[in-house]
DNA sequence: CACCATGTTCCTTG
DNA sequence: CCAAGGAACATGGT
């Protein structure tokens, strides 16, 4: 469930539910997700602490807590990796398979489960310092994007996954943004024209904002365990419409017709990850490769 | 069995 | 020192 929009929707969901709750017990089932914090350090710091706030930075959840008889607030950093979920559940739940950490909050539990354990729930916040601009904040300007792309010869799709370029974009929305901007994923980052950068900038913001709006509208069930939950990041409540997946124009649509022109959507591998695009709508064309010395204008 | 999967970090290579 | 490429992490679905 893990790109910026999904995390944002989760944060909005959890924030009011957590506020004011006090952690009465801590259970660590997977030491790995705490690293480099140790289990004893983690447990000691959190027991007795009260949730005061929750926000998002890139794909990270930033929890703030207040500890008894302490002035400085505590920051807890969460990341969902590929398969992480965080939700509140009744204190006596059915046995769950991949619970990494459980925090008891009176009659409820805050559960972080993660089948692949790629995610994090840790007191180490150093990862935040390595993030680039928030795409929906004013600091993210067309110029900032242009500068970030200008020094890389990597394909633009690969560069967009670099969290220094823009925080929170992942494999799905990178493809979706490029489609919306009509820019080929293969184009070298530094070869985009100003116009292409501008279109990409607008596309990124549009695509992310739309996904947040969509997730905020769909009835969600973050604790849900549907097997078919793979590609729709928010667990859908029973009976909810499937228009979330339908909003994707190219991702995971190899061989299907482009909704713009009808051409077959292509899948390619870049930096060991799948990219999807329409070969007709997204032309491989940016700055001219060489300075023209011929007759063209 | 083979290949695929929403992410990040670390190591090697150039 | 830096950029780029790839493997590793761990588990499950198709």
C-alpha cells in the first residue's frame, strides 16, 4: 500500500484515532523493522507515551508522542515498505501472521504488520534528512524539478524514483505521471525540454492529488486482509467500487489499449523495475541529441 | 518451477 | 568523490 497518496490517506485516517491514546504495552515481533533502534530501547521509550500528532513526509509516517515527565517530544518514524499495513484493532484479535510490532492502547491495539518486512517503525529519523521536496508543497516548483533532473543521464522514469528529486513518488505514480505528461520513460532526464519538465511537474501534482482525493472518498478498511488487495493500496471496504484500480491509465496494463489513442500499452524494465507507457502518446523525443548543423530551422 | 510484486539500502564498478 | 547498476532484504501470488 505504499506511495505518497496511500500514506497520506492512511495518515488522515489514523491521526484522529491515535491522538491522545497512551501506549500501555509494547510487543516487538520483528527486530528488523526497528533498526537501528534496539527492542529494549524501543520499548523503554514508548511505554507510557501518548500520541500527540501524526503527519507524513514522502512515504514516511511521522508520529509524535509525549512521554511522562519529559519535555521533548518523541518522534517515531514509520514506513510501509511494499506490503506494510498500520491500523487499529480490538485488543483481542484473531491471530495474525505477519505482525511486526504491536502497541497496546487500552482496549485497542495499534498493529504494524508487514508480510515482507521491508518497512520500518523506528526511533531513527535520519532517513527524513535525505528526502527531496514534497511534491504538493510550494517548494516543489517546475524549476526545482528541472534542476533535479538536469544533471542525470538516467532515464527520467528511473530518476523520478529517486526520493531526492521528489519525495513520495513510487513505481506506479512515476509511470502514471509520465503518461499524463506525454513523456517517454526512456528519455534521459537531462534531455527533457522546459516544456516537458513543466508538463511533468503538473502531471505529478495532478496525479498525486487525484489519488489522494480518490482514496479519501472510497470507503476504506485498512485492517482488511483481502487477497485481492494487491494493487489497490487502500484496503477497500466490502462492496466498495473498484474505481481505484480503474483510475490507473498505464500501470499494470501491458497489452491493453491506451485510453487515449488505442495503441497497445508497453511494459519495459528499467533499473530492474517495470515501467508502463504508451509508445504512441509518449514519444521518445526531448532536446535534440546533437546541435543541428543541417537545414532544420 | 519460473517470474512477478507498491521500496530502500548497500556494495561494486566505472 | 560521484553516478549508475545491481543484488539483497522476505514472502506470497500467479
